[in-house]
């Protein structure tokens, strides 16, 4: 295992829901799938499910899933996979003992902290955030963060992916794929990077987020794309986004049932189409503001429902991509950081293996370079606070304790010199005395974060793609 992956190793996950209660949620979801059914708007998916034994009503596009069919198809899903980087150094094993964070996508505007206003996002923002992500030590996965408004609408997703591939060596997750042809083009691009489509099936350099439509709908274009991902064994983060009280029931348990049914429905469609295609059980569910119905990602209910989705992933024994940060505050800063801090640690403890969300505010629509740095600090603190507590002769330090004795200190001990190097050091917090902070200009944390981001973007030089591979990516985009 690479040293990069090792920094994301955390404690054994803790269970928050009893197995008997997880079974009740699972049974309720199976009931919904068989009796109410799920509307599947992809003809390809419907045909594959029909061949597998599902009951398909072609007039309504509603598919009923017999329980024995669901359980047999779910058994085909790999229980452990590795999300690969461009190089093995950045490979990320999903083994329930690591926790990885992605950037967020797909924003539509960028926060100008100096002017305190917004501007349209561009392809240059994807390049800059990819460079920054390549450098940030506790960011595991890069997801193109914004819509490139300066690119043609037909090819902006492919241009964003190409730019990402050229500017980071980390694993890449794609989010905004809406057609099968767009998915095929991205498969070609990823295959060019790793060597071939056969190699891509083994080295999962690219993964894809596919969202269900709550309640109980699998979108046509996105599900068609999921079938392409399945054919090429591109891992799919199945991501329900039900809002409690709006597109999901107004209880945590009820919304868990809806998400579980949607997730299993898409998982079954993929397995019926391509057995053993890799899947991550996911969701980024939320609660609504009871006064307005608005998205409210920072609410306590959001934390509870995200933990519940992690529990259901564990119940099925599937890799987990549930929960995320990405506050609902309209602008970056204090409120977003508080919300994201509260959201992060419980999900690390619960065992979510991939968490989405670094860098965007306002319901994941507004990119902020400053917030990206702050979120990274939050993630780093959460990960370092959830590490295994190492118990052995070296860490018990009995000989050192006896040597130092009573009333002295450990500062000059070689044990301290060696072990203190493992202490976490914040990247942004100013730890200097008040007087030194004043002399340094009394900089606001947002200002510090922005300066750090700008410095990294200007100085960090990601490892370049092979020139021939870059030309291949360009041709795929041009031919699309």
C-alpha cells in the first residue's frame, strides 16, 4: 500500500444502527421495489432487467423487482475495489479502513473574495482547482468542480475531464454525464491514459457519479450512461439526493428506505446488464428547510440520514460513497465551515469510504478557492482525529516514563524528537502569539486561505501527461 493511501487509514468503523433495524429498512425497501416499483426511463436498463427476470410495464416504464432477483443480482457486486490514480502511488483501496474526500462538483459560479461577489466559472477554474487538488495532501480524488461556461455546451464535460487528467495524477471522478455517448467518450479518454479499455477494467482510474431521481425514478440519460460505465467496469457512485419532507419522507428511516430502494434498483440494472461491474453505495441526502422547502445540507437531520446511508452500505457489504460536505450557506466562510466541520467527523467514524464536497458553497453551486483550503483543513483534522490508537512497547513509552520520573519533562528525550514528527500541523491556522499576529497584518483566515491557494497554483507543477496521450484526449473531444 502506498504512503499516500496510508494517510487516510482510520479507526475501525463504529455501528450507529442495530443490525435488526438495518434489516427492517432493507425489507421495507424490497417491499417498495416489488409492490410500488421504480420508474426506469432507460430502455437499455429496462431490457436488461426484463431479461434478468424483473417485471417491466413498457407503458409506464415502471419496473417491479422480485425480492429473490434483487438479492441474487446484489451478490454479483464486488465487495472491495481500488480506485486507481494515474500512477500506483495514488491508488485508493476501498477496504472499510480508509476514508477519502473528493472535491465537489459541479458549480456554476466562482466567489471573488476581494470584490465580495460572484462571476461565471470557466475552464481555467477547472485547471486551477485540479492543480491545487494535486498538491493538497488530504484531498484524495479530483472531481471537475465547475461548469466551463466558456466552452461549447456539447463538449464542456469532456473538456473539463481532459483538463483534469492533464493537471492531477490523483483518481478522477466525473459527475455531469447525461448521455451514453458522453460516457463512451470519457471511457476512451480514461483508456488512453491507462493504456487500453481492457486495462481500464482492471485499473479503475475513472469513476462516475450517477444520481437517481427521488422519489423512485432512474433518469433515462444518466442511466444509459450507467450502462456504459458498467460495460467498461468504471465504478459508479450511485448517489441519491432525496430531501427529507420534499422528495423523501419526513423521517430519517423513511428517507433511508427510499434511497435504499433507488440505490438497489440502479445496482440491479447495472448487474443485469454487466455482472460484476463495480458499484459504490452512495447518497448525498439532505433535509429541507421546513419554512421554505429549501435545501438544508447543514442540518442535524442531514448528518443522521448520511450516517444511515453508510449503515445500509455496510449492511449490503458494498463499498461506500455516502455523505458529503458542501454547506448550504450562500457565501463561503464561517457558516459553511461550521456546517462542514459538523458533517465530517461523524461520517468518518461511521465508515463512509468516500465523501464528496470540498470547495463549494451555496448547495454545491459556488466555487471558492478560500473555502477549498478551509475544507481541506477540516478534512485533515477529522482524519487525524480518527486514527487508530497505536498500543505497543514503543508507544507505551514505559522506559521513557521511568527515566524522566516525577516533575520533569519529556522535551529533550529522543523518543519525543522522533514521535513529535507525527503530530499534525495545521496548514492555515496562525499559531503565533497575539502580538506577532498583529505585526503580521492581522490577516483574516479567508485572506490567508486565498493567498495559500494562489501560491500553490502558481508554484506547483503537476506531473505532465504523455504528449501522445494528450493528443488522443484532444482528438476524442474534437470528434465528439
